């Protein structure tokens, strides 16, 4: 499932490999692993003490666990400290976890919070500067250069995507077009008129844009766009290929989450396209077993092993975050284009997005990966879970649009292939319903793939 090695896409003629190497990097990007780890150790010691002194929740948690910031003598000792979860942030709503007086908080953001209270995060002026620097680093890694025009289609507002990406593009020295999400026809009009070099969006929203272009009679390969920096939701190597070919661009990943900073925690290099490098001068990642996350450094998983990603911030002032459980499932891999910064594998999914179907674990990205290898099928699909009364067994229906170029009569084999491939690779039986092009809801940001219609409780 984890997809890193990619050949350069021959179709993406707009972006050249030479372009990737002409940038001036931040000094931290070229440090040795030893230098990064020395920096991490001193920053971690500072952050733990800072959080303990200033945030009552951390003092309580550390005291309850019988551990003190001074107990961190080497990096692996971090594994002995307690975790922080989204529930902690919710309980301390809105500002209980801030480590600075409100007058020093320059900005707040909040998660949309589909259930319960949203989580609120804050930034000092210095935090905002660090954030912009890291997003700029990601954009540069992905091929964007000072002076380029950048169309930003991440949503503006409390969501960290829009303003986070905006500040990063500005810090890099780009001309930013602050579009936000939605109003797809207008986005397309401005892409044609303003001729941006790069677009920042969720992968599924870029797909919506490409689709709408085709409907408007515009060839999506003919625009000025050369680079896309895509994130905020899981996407597969197959989706990358789809977008690169459809739009004649180079598409790279950007990862992040509000609680840890926002976009820019990790970013992918265009010359290797092999997964996002975590910026380890600002964050210390760990991988733990998501289902048995006992504290203790012996329970931290080794690099290469799959599990839940956990982050500790190393420089944040307003909201230092210690061992935050992201629920994102992935693994740590050695650095490549930035050797001292480890990469994360593609995110398979979130532990709370995992469908358990008659005992088999399933993620939407697995379906995406399989479906996009079947030429008759489009990337537009939904997973519908039901429990028909007569059966008392959970049922999965994959609703997927056929490609417009394929007549409806020609999709029977494709539907069967998808069903069989899901059975072979995922282990679940399902029903496949090939539907008309344009009939499923389109993304305007983070796309909802799962429709769980099973009776609650
Ligand atoms: O989505 C921040 C962001 C904005 C990242 C724009 C990249 C681009 P949240 O709304 O807090 O923040 O959601 C964070 O989104 O825990 C992952 O589950 C998922 N996610 C973010 N980036 C990626 C990615 C923003 N590149 C949650 N691949 C995270 C897969 C991602 N999932």
C-alpha cells in the first residue's frame, strides 16, 4: 500500500529535473543526521521543560506518570513521556493548552470538529514565522520558485490549509492568488487569465477542477500549471499518476495537521517524489502501535515498521505539543533528497477512518489504488456501508463512476475485476455499482469517501 518509488512522469514535460536542484536550501535541510539529532535533543529538553512549567495539563500528566523533563537525557527517552490526544485539546477548550498569555497569541485556528468541540490551536508571531518558513521549504522542495504565481485553492478561514499555504508561498517570494476552495468555474477562469505556475489544493479538489475544465471544453493539459502541491487528505500513487497525466503537471505531497502546526510538517521533493520529508529540525516523529500504545520507550516501533505517527514539536511557543497521537497510519523511512530528515510513507489512512468489515480492515485508499488500475473506471468513488435487515451482516457497496469515454455497456467486466481485486488484495467481499459520470458528489476540499448507513449502536 505504501507507495514511494516513482519514475519521473514522462507526461509532465513542464517540470524539469534540473529545476529541482537550482534552489538555495535552508541550512537545516543540509545538516547531517548527527547535527539534526543534536539539535533535536537540545530543543526537546527545552520544549519539555517549557511545556511542564507553562501548561497545567502537561504538569499533571508528567507528575501522574512520575516523570520529569530532566529525565530526558537522550532522544529515545521521549518514549517514556505521556501521549497527548485530541481529547486533551477538547477538554482544555478553547485556550487551556496555550503556553503564553493571550496577548502574545497572534492567531488562532480550529479544526472543523465533525463531532463534539473543535480543537483550537494558537500561534505566536515567531510560530507564524516558523510555519511560513516550513511551508516555503515544502513548496520549494516541490518545485515552486520565488517569482512564480501560485494559485491557492486550500480553504481560507479557521482551517489551517488556506492561510498556512498562503503565508508559505509569500515567504518563498511567490505571487499568491488567494482563491480558497469552491467556485470551481471561477477558479478555472482565473487559472486561464492569471496563468499561475503552481496550484495548492487537496488532491480530490484538483481532480474536481480537472474534471470541470474538461466539461467546459478546456484541455486540462494546456494550462500554465506546472506544479501541484497536494495534501490534507490521503492520496495514492495511482491518484498522483492520474493528476499528473490529466493536467500535465508534477504533483507532490504536503502533510500536516492543525494540532502540530498545519500544512508543512512534512513535504515531498520533486526530484525524487518518494514521500514527504518530515522537517526534523522542528518536529520529532515516532511510530507507535495504534492499538496497544502503552507508554515506555520499549513500545516505540523501529523505523520501517507500520503504526501510528506521533509528533512532538521542538520550537512551538504558543502551543507546544508533546507526543501528539495523530491517528495517521504510516511508517518512517530514511531521508533521500534531504538525507538527515526522515520520510514518512504514504498515509494508508487514519485509524479512526478504518472500516472494519466482517473482521477485515479496509481503507478508502486501498480501493483508490485498485480502482485506478482499471482503465474503464474513474477516480470518483464512494464506499457505502449498510446492514440489510435480512442479513444482519455488514455490506460494502463501492459506487464508482465509469470514465466518460467508456460506454455503460462496457463496464460489466470492469465491475467484476474491481470486485475480484478487492477480494484478493483486501480480503473483503463487496458489491460494485458502476454509476454515471458526474453522479457522485465532487470534492471542494477534503472529500468524504465513506458513507456509513449502518444502524448506530
Ligand atoms: O489538513 C493541514 C493541511 C492543509 C495539510 C493543507 C496539507 C495541506 P487538519 O485539518 O488538522 O490539517 O487535518 C489533519 O489530515 O492528520 C491527516 O489525517 C490528513 N492529512 C493531512 N495532510 C495529508 C497528506 C490539515 N498529505 C489530517 N496525506 C492529518 C494524507 C493528510 N493525509
